[in-house]
């Protein structure tokens, strides 16, 4: 029996049959190209735990020369059908020792509005479990750009380990001119005389959470969650030296390659080091999401492209500035509830 006769039995022409067949083959080839891009991106990022939301823009950027674009829902379906979706894991490990006699400082950052890098650093300690050993990762993060500016991996919870992370942050940011606040929990490491002395010597204001209020250090907690979920849970190293090399690579990828939704799909280094604007938004430490308009704008801002082809505006502007009418200014998104599960 001929194809023409068979197609007629199902109410189709032979041309329609071949058209559908060609479309199915093209769709299958496109899906293979998309999945190949996903694998390459995950290899570059040294993690298989980037999901569809994080991958969509990176995949579209990579496949742009081929004229291929994929939507979020389609990418979800592809990953699900091929067993490549990421499942979240939750673990809890306590690293804060706040029951001590050392002086504890007040919370200075409630309702603080962040408009630039190096206005607020947040510090915290998280754990890394590998090959049956537990290590402690000390982190200092710039709250505006979410760049990790200082870190140290140790086998202990001593104040000297926290100091090592702080010294790294200070060495890498020696050109700070404005007022800087250091915010942390009330752990003994951050209240120690050794740590506080360095902060005061550099004229850095000290801020701490209230007792039993980890949500007041939610930015740092969120960064911990990102590192654990996407890299640290799968970390495999046999000793401290290997661990430091692995953490160095992870933090480099996080700072320079991982896009953040709250940064307008830009990376922390683009915001912190290259002066790109943060999603045309400011971050306010509080409890609700609101929108505000800029109080001042620039007539001819410098423009550049980020890693994903989007037009962005650096913080550095031309010498001649003028304020446009308020209703012509771009709205600033105030991101205030730092303890939500929103993807970063």
C-alpha cells in the first residue's frame, strides 16, 4: 500500500505527512542542541545544580547565533523529560555561638537603603562537609552587588579564621571612600576583641542581628544557601588544601559567571567592579517589596552591554549631569524582604 493511500485513510495528504515528519525531526534536533548548551553551561559553572530559571538566559545567549530561543516553561519540560531537573535539599548545621560575655552591637541596617557597592558588608559562617570531614567557610559579601569579597576555609570556629576572611576583603577593597557598615550575627568570632579591633581601625561601623533573628542577616544566609545548593553539597576533597582550591574556583564562578535575577541577570562582578546598575533598583533592608522612582537621572548616561546582550547603565556617569522630571525617571525596585525564597 502506498504512502498516498495510507495518508488518505487518516484524512491527510502525503505532503502534510512529510511536513509533520520534517517538523518533528527539526524539533528533535533543536531540543538536542538546547540540551547540549545546558550541559556545556553546567560544565563551565562546575555544577549540575543550575535549574531552568538560571539557565534560560545563558542558553539563549549561547544559541543566539543559531537563531534558537527557548522559553522558561519549554526548558522546564525538556529538563524534566530528560531527568535533568534540580531537586532542592535542606540540611541544618549550627555554627553560631552567641552565648558569651563579649559586647554585642545593635542592628544598624534596618530600613537602610543601598545605592552602591561597599556600603554594607554582611558576614556569616557556613559549613562544608566532604569525605567525612567538616570544614567551616567564613564569608564576607557586599550586600548591594552580592559579590563575595572575602572568604576563608578552616577546620575550626576560631576568631582568627573570621579575621582571615575580613583581611582578604579589606585587601581587595582598599579604595573605599564612603561609610561602610559590617553586619553579622552575634557569634563569638565577630564579637571578639581581635575582630572588632580591625573593624574600628578601618573606621567600619559594626552592626549585629538581634538574638535568635537570623532573618536580620538574610542576605548572608541567602548566599550560604546558593553556595550549598549549587556547589558545596556535591563538593569532594580530601584535605584542607584541596578544599581551599575548590572553594576558590567556586567563588570565582559565583562572582564572575553566575547571573542573579535580583541583579537584572547580571553577575556580582559586573555590579561591584564594572559599575553596572543593579537592575535599575535599590535594595532596602526591611520586610516588604515596594517600588520607588529615582530622585535624579542623567541626560546622557554611559551605556554598555552585559554578558547577556542587555543594555545597562554603569554607575559612573558623564561629568555633566542634570535631573530629569521625576515622572521620567526610571523606577527603582526596592527589594526589602531578604528572607524570601526568591531566586537570586
